[in-house]
C-alpha cells in the first residue's frame, strides 16, 4: 500500500525516512549558520509534541505562535498539527492590545513565543485572556526572575517530551495517524482592513493542494534554498517556507534578525524567493541611493546599461527571437559590469524563480527586476485561497497581469467585476463566523475575493483594485486608487501614497516620503533637517515629489481606462503612516476608510483652494505612550496632461 502523504506531519516523517541527512532548516545565530537535518527536525517535533501533550494539549486545541522566523516556532506548528491541534501564528510586531482579540477569538489555551519581548506582551494582557493557560518561551534571556507558574521554557517542555516518548513510544505515531487531510491545519487571521480580523481555517488538504501545485508548476526540487523572513502569520510564508518545503523537501533558512536579512540573503543565495512588492520597492530604493552616491563613471555606466536592459532585458530573459545583435552584445557587457554585480548585491545571483504577491506591483518595478535577469513573476491569491489562484508560466509573462488560472482552479468574473474563485485550495470556514463564511462562499461554491479584475484577450487575469475601492469620478470615469498609488510608490522617494477621487471632480493624494531616500538626497545637497516632519515640509522636498507625481500623470494620460485619474493636488503628510496608529494593517495595507476619517480636514483642504492646512494628530509610541504631532501642511498643484487615448 502506497504511503499516504496527505498531512504535513506525515510529510515530515517521510522526509526524515528518505532524506534524513539532508539539510531541512538553517538558522543564523551569533553570526554562525546552524543546520538541522530532516531526521533531527523529526526528532525535535516529536519531543515537543509529546511535551505539549504531557502539559494537557489535546486534539482540537489551538496553539498561538508569536515571534520572528525561528526553527523552533516552525517545529511548534508541526508539533501542534501532529497532535491534531491547530497553530495560530500572530504578527510578532503587533502590540499587546491587538493580540487580545485573536487570542480570545481563537480560544487559545497554549502559546509558544520567541523571547522576553513577546512574554511581556502576554503578561500585560493575560488577565483579559481567561483561556490562556500556558506560555512557553524559546529564548530564556532576560526571563531568569520571571516566576509565574504558567511560564515554562521550551527546553523544559522538550525534556518532558523525551520522557513521555520513552514511556509511550507509540503515542506520537498514533497521534499523527489520527490526523486527517480534512482537519484544519492552521488558522490565519486576516489583516482587518475594514473591521475585526477573521480567522481563516485552512485544512491540510487545501494547503497540500496549493503547495503541490506550486512545486510542480515551477519544478521545485529538494535542492532549493529559501530564506524565511516574512511574518509567520502571513499566508505567503506559510505556503513558501513551510508547506512547499514539506512537499518538496527543500531547505528553509532563518535569518539572524530583521536587520541582517540582506546580509543573510547574500550568504545563502536562495534559489527560490518570495516577497511582497514593498520588499522589492525597498531593495530598489537602496540601489538608487547607492547609485546616487557613486562616482560619475559608475553612474554613467548604470544609467547607460539600464537603458539597454529596459530595451531588451525582459525579452532576453524570456528567450524571445528578433533581438538585434548589437543589443544582445550590449546586454552581455551589461551583465558583466552592472546586472551581475547588482544581482549579487541583492543576494539574487542564484535565484531560479522569484515571486511577488500580496498587493499590486507597479509594471515599472516589475520590469526593472526582470530586465536585469531575475526571473521575477507575479502570482495571485489570498489567505482564503492559500495564495494559489493564478501563476505566470515561464515565457508567458505580462507586466500588468497576474498570469493565468492554474490547473484545477476555476476563476470567473462576476457582473460587477469581482473575481470569483472555486478551488480545492480554499478555506474550510472562518473560525466561529458562519455568517461571514456564507457571505464569502456562494451557493455554487465560489469564493468572492473582493478584488475587481478582468481577463485580457490572452486569458491573463488583470487585477485593477479591491472591488470596494474601485469607484468613479464625477464625470463617470473609472477610479482605481490602488493602481495610482502603486505607480507613485515606484519612485524611491515615495514610501506610501493614498489617492482620493471617488465621487469627486479630480484626484488628489497624500504622500509619505521615504526617509532614507529623501534624507540621502537632502544630505547630498547640503540641506539640513531635524527629522521627518521638518524634511516633509520643505519646499525642495515638495519640488522633488511634484516631479514624481507629474511623471505618473504623464503615464496615466496614455491609459485608456484611467487617463482621468491624474493627480491634480497633493500634500506630504507630516508623519509616516503606521500600523501602530491603525493607519496601516500589519501587512502594510492602507486602511483607507480609517485614514479618510482621521484626516478629513486634510482631504477637504485638498479639494478647496487652500495652500496650507494646520493639523494635529495623535500618535502611539513603541512603549505604549501616546502623544501628538502638529504641523502646517503645504498643498501643491501638479501638472496634468491631455489624454493620448480615448477613455473607456
């Protein structure tokens, strides 16, 4: 009888048997990479599962996991699944107050956390989480004098597990055998853009279907290397760093810290890479800053060869015919002097495939990476669809689409333009939210994604925006704010943008400058500033941003659908939009409704004839204190252009 590899604990045991000495996990600790083989990981998961069981963790219980990407936290997920329990990862940068809702909503009894910082958060809120009975920590530093009875070290639980395993050698394998493909494998909470987060229940079968499909689509092997640095509470990390690793048997690498990710990326040289657009935006910003600081010859070489790359780089990557011999030769030279060194600096020299998803990516940003020889592709999906709906096949890449539906996935467009999906890789339900589940999945079994899009003539799906955000200007022209915002964020000087226009005559925008890029620009020109608010209010900063806005307007003027969405007026916010101030979700998605209410006075000023507006804003500091920031914000006009194409 063939081995049934239909749950993740069974996959783990399989790899321990067939490639036990192959590297499964690495972690950089104190500057040194530590490695665990599949056999060692299997033993660690077995010990932890037995230890949790000895403390009363049972089938059907939920286990909160909070911290950066750490081997032991990944093993905690596997241990919970082995016992028929459900891991519930939380965002490690969430403040204590944000954790209360998830811990109570998911009825969490056990939590495994990374370190003292996360322990302190749980101690702060424990009296409001009555079902939370056990808190287990991985890193003991700073916790020596913590004497709460419900606090235990990971090593203590691990030791209990080894003892229990010796007493009941058949317990662990029996528990794994009881786990079924239709059991819930994980609960991931939505970002709560429009309300309270919802717990998305994903089964082993759904996640396995998505992971297997992705592995087969890009021909992933056990020899791949991936850097696991994205939040464990995000579906992207779950699919690419956990599920696909367990399906294909490749190695995941955990960086030492968020600050060392770029260094660790270069050391590992992953072959398979996944990041949301904001990561690629940040990397490009760093490249542009370094080039501005380079000598005249290097700047000339960079600009000259990047022009060659824009002209023919993506075609060469896709091995398309018809490229002039002169361009091929220039690109070959560019690969020696610019593209190759640049890929090495980015840590992407060995990448076979790099995916981006989670938000729309600007075509210009997408083209940049592909033009320098990085096989970057877009995928489309959501937490509820295991991030697996559309993929871009090699050789059939379009810069402004998310690819074609993958085999076995049905996608259709509703009459109102919303994208609907039917898939085996789909949520079972929203945890304890039958009404929300019934609203999201219709009677025909289609999940309503909330995204607006359409299929082009080649069958590629193009996402315009969130369906609820797509609106119309007063003249009836389509307005897709996210599309406009992503065009703005392609510029290294712009970190965030929020566009307004629904029901209005014209489009206006808030801008957040990128402090590192604009700060570097100011320092090179001898412009003194005291901080973000000071720099954001300077006339020279406004001139810099206006140039970016007008370039976006020139590009939009050629868009047959969105040519009327050119930005007429803009302002630079006096503070950075921040998840701690509820302006962004933890995945850095704009909470548009909240921002519209919070900054009503600024929006009204944009749509008046005012050139300045005083505003005072309450902010939260990292230590929990609150304060206010006030400023006289300048408002500027931007040039708009006659549409070159007839609007749809």
